[in-house]
C-alpha cells in the first residue's frame, strides 16, 4: 500500500528497480570478482620474475609456466565476467 | 539506458539465426559464426597452398625466404608446445593437432580486428566445440595408451568415494577451457565496442584493438593450445 503510493508519487516502478539492481549487481560482480585473479596473477608474475633474476637461463620455461598459471588463475575472473554479462544482457 | 545497451549489443556482430527443422527437432545455427569460421578455414588453407610454393624439395643449402620463415615458425611451435608433452611418442602424434588448434584459434582471434569481420571465438558454441574436441581426443588417447581397464581405474583413485569429484573435475576441464577463450575475446570486443560507440570513435579504438585483439588474441591462442597439451598429458599419464 505504502509502496504503491510512493511509486505513484515518484514514478519509479518495480521494473525500474529490477533494472537498477541488475546494473549494480553486474558492477559488484566484476569489481569483487576481479580482486582475486589480480592478486593471484600478480603473485605468479612476481615469483616468476624472482626465478628469472636468479636463473636467467630458465627464462623460457618460467615464462611459459607463468603464462599457463596466470591463464588458469584468470578463470575465476572470467566466470564473474560471464555472470556480469548474463546479468546485463540475458536476464 | 537499457535500450542503449541493447543497441550496443547489436554492434557486437549481428546474430542471424537459421532454424532447421528435422522431424520435430529444431536445430539452430548462428550464421555469422559459421561464415566467420569458414573464413578462417579458407584463410588457413589458402595460406598453406600459397606458402607451399615457396618451399624447395629437397631442402637445399640456401632456403628461400618463406622457407626460412616457416622453419622459424615451426621451430617456435615445437619449442613452446611439443616439448611439453609427456613422451616423445605422444609429441610426434599430437603436435600437428595442437599446432593446428593454435593456428586456428590465433587466426580466429585476429579476425576480429578486421573491419566488418568478427571473431568466431566470441561465439560460445565455437569455443565449446573446440574444447570438446580436446576433451574427446585426450580421453581416446588415454584409453589407447593405458588400456580401458587402467583408464576406468583412474576414476576411482585414490578412493572409490572420490568418483563424483573426479567426474566433476573431468567435466569442469572443457567447461573452463571453453569459457576462458570465449570470455577473454568477448570482453575485448565489448570493451572496444563500448569505447568506440560511447567515448572516442577515432584514435583510441585502433590502439585498444592492437592491445585486446592482437596481443590478447595471441596470448589466449597460446594458452588454449598449451592447456590442450596439459589436458592431454594429464589424461594420458593418469
């Protein structure tokens, strides 16, 4: 009753609120979901650099393993991206 | 606001869906993805046919330019991909498959940079079929190398109650493999499109295209191929 009265005054319907919630959820999803992969990829790069500085002759193998590890770390970020895309465009 | 975003989505390559009815079943095809896949395939075949002319048989003292360049490419692929295989036999057997996969994904990613073209890999169905291909190849190889008995026994190791976890792990591999490529390419395309349509239509998009299209496309193609190598290795070694 109160809500109906409020929406009649402000002109904001439930669909508008749902749309706004979608955008907020997509933004939060990407923002929070990017923290973990960022830290993880940074750690991988830092330790690979450590190893390269200590043993420059191992650079090729270290670079390859680093890229592979970062790609796997990135997966969680990609999942949150997919959820954000689903929130924005599909639902 | 939502209409604008929906309009933006149409810029990302229009979806033209073809529906084929087959005795009650409806099969849907995304025409653009199929056409772009064929463009990539034709590009690769044409390149192979054209570049083959520059080769000399037998290999002489002084190779032609294309020969030297192709030697370099094959050497790079061998050192980056083939050396990661568990055994020499596996490497000889699977190197053509994995390098072809790499070249296909690389050209697919780079096709998105060409105007009026779109990457076939920004369609989930394309990446998923590639990932399923790797999945089936790895399991068939595992059965061939280890025999059906050891292959089945691998699912109940270390304990029998681990079976569901092992099964979920096997299913998650092609899923994450496909989503990784799809998500990366789609994210790059969305970002470039948003910048192009909303903020800066002139100078900035090419720079972003170079970064997201060429650089990330190359990295993701390499990651896709090397993950295929890793999955085949894990499946064969048990």
